């Protein structure tokens, strides 16, 4: 019988999410199995961290997915120091479950290189998460879209992603353009036949410094978690999606190291909800259409105005006023920058940015901040208690302007996008219920479900 490494007291996992929506997905993976989890939206002070003493998972939401390698060099060392200071035996760099990254922006390889200066041992990588419709076979990642699984390089969204289009589904090959570290693989064939440990040892002996682990189903998810927990370094630094947390939790449950959840997670309906979206995903477009058909007021935000400060201020004020007017009429407002990748607004935005000569990163920052300013004004003036921010890159910029510094999970809405309780020093923000939704996450009725609430 295999030996089982016991769980220590104190934090078990400390993670940094490279975008805000992905961070909430990682929080969901541990919170809803009964591990008290807090997600900080800014680096916590020792006093703020002490307010969540006893929590088993500590997360920090970040924006590295939208940043350059130089930004990572300047900012990630302090992040990894903070994560290590929690004493957690597992440190996780959380990435999107569609591995959004490129050598010049959101480089996962650069993040691993920086972490390697502080943490020793091999780096496990678990990106697949069957619960989210993500599967990895022989190193190749597949992702579902409208119920159909696609290789990532043929995925209708990721193959056309405006910032990090995926032309390679083999994650080892994709990562090789971002780091010189050798990438190995523990494949599902070895896992199904009981040879995962031997294959892992051979990969490490052959010089692999990063080891990608296939996950197809619950059996391989549990085995992936076992390899990380039982064969990882002390502490273990790993990279991957929320599937990383899901794998560890699945193994801990299988090994009877954690009990069944002792509490339920639920939330009732909200009288009114305010939503903003910076996503150009067709998944979000379908959700906007469904919301409109069910009484929401969809308000287009002309993002091309963001190239000019005065025009942008006027446009954000217009949208905030339109949202408040909708609420005054007893309806739910939804401001959006685009309704899918084929919306003419996408081309108009790109053309405006090109004509202005401004760096697109700075204009994107302005758009995200503008959405946050709109939502902040609406929540304050209408005194609403529930909101949604849609878009992985958008969420970080927008959420940072709401005066919220931490989140805890309340109830599931869709895999990867829980409804959360906000924690804040501001009385009008403490207790706000908010969901941070990635562009590709959720069923067509997501915004309606967010208004309705949910239960585990």
C-alpha cells in the first residue's frame, strides 16, 4: 500500500492567478470542496492576512496574463516571496485553462523561469480540468465550445483570440517558445496502467524540469494530484489552471485527508444586477444576446473612444447614465464593448488604436479601468448589491477600481465563475456579491443565472 503524506495545519496552497477571472476559478475549486479559501485582489498586508487566519488556501489575483516579460521580471519575484511567506507546502502559478500566453505577453515560461530562482525541484504542470471542459491527451490540450471538444489550435475562440491566438495545441511545444527549460510529459496511458510514477522519474532523469501531466477523467485527475502531493518538492512550485487545485483536492478526498464539506453554498435572487463586459468571445456574445432577450438592457460602449482622454470620459459618463436610467426603469443594465469577434466594434477599436499610434496595452488598460469606473458609479448611486464583470483581461482592471480587496466564494453559477462575497474597508462595498467571468465561461443564460443566484 502506498504511503500517504499527511496534510499539515495552516495553509495548504498559496496561488497567484495571472488574471482575475481565472483566480476566482481556482478559488472555486477548493472552496466548494470545503477548504476555506480567500482570494486577495491586491497583495495583503500582514494585518489583512491575519484577518483570514485559519484559511487553508490563500490566493492573489493578478494581471500577468496581460503583461510583458519585463513586467514579470519586475513584479513576480515579490509575488512569489509573498506566497512562500504563507508557509503553504504548494505554491501555484495559476494560468488560464486554455493556456493563453505568448513569448511577448503573458509568458508562462518566463513566470516559471522567475519562480525557478526561488523554488527547487521539478515543476508539475496541470492545465486540463474535465469539470471545465478541458482535457489533455499525450500533451495535447482540448477545450469544449458549445458542447463540442476541439484541439486548442482548432478551437473557434482560442484560434482567433485577439491577443494570444493559439496555433499550437501541444502544450510542451507551445511552452518551448517561452522558456529554455525542458518540458517532459506523464501521459494518460502510463497513468491508466499504473506507470505514472516510473514515467515521471524517467522524465526527470532525462532532464525534464517542467513535467506536463495528462488529465482526461476523474481517475487521471486523482493520479495527477497524487503525483504533485506525494512526489513534489518541499515546497512544490507548480503551474496550471484551476485543474491544479482540482487535482490536489480530488486526491486528498480519495486519500481521506479532507472530509466532505460541512456547509452548503447558496445565494438567492437579486432585485437588480449591474453587469459590464470587455470580452469579445462568441460565448459572451451569446450570453449578451440571451440577457437582452430576457429583459436586460444591453448598452454598447464605444471602446474606440478610449484613444482620446476627453472622448473617453464622455463615453463612460454616457454609459453610466444609461445604466442608471435602466435601473430606474426597473431593468438590469449590461454595458459591453463588443458582441463577439465579428462585431464591427472590434475592427473600429483596432483601427482607432492604429490611427492614434498609442500602444494597444495602454488603451486596453484605459478600457478596463473605464468599465470599472462605470460599474463603481452605478453601484454607488443605485446602491446595488450584486454585479458581474466579464472578460479575463478586463476583470483585473475593472475590479481593482471597486474598493474591494478580497473575495470568498458564496455559490456556484457556472464552472469557473462562482458568485463571491466582497470584503472591503468601505462599508458600501463590504458584502457586495460579484462574479468575475472569463470570456469563454458559462452557459448562454449566465447573466440571468447571476441575477437568480445559485446553490451547490
